[in-house]
C-alpha cells in the first residue's frame, strides 16, 4: 500500500506482537521501507510513538 496510514501501522504492530516477529522484510520502494522501519520501532514500544512525535513538535 503506497503511503500507509497510521491505522495500518497499528494493525501491523498488533500482528508483529501476536506473531512474535523477529524479522520485518521490506520489499518495495521508499514508503514500504519507511513503513517497515516504523513497524519495527513501534511494535514493541510501550508508548505511542506517533503521538509522542507530534506532541513534541
């Protein structure tokens, strides 16, 4: 999905947690790579990183 939404991020984080993912493979262009990075950072964080990011700006 080009330019994934925050809802998609939360959905993927849930899947990563439930599946105890230890590897996220990004295959595609820039938005896919950025999305994979966001999932890898957000999946096991106890805080909502997107909320924290926007509150600190």
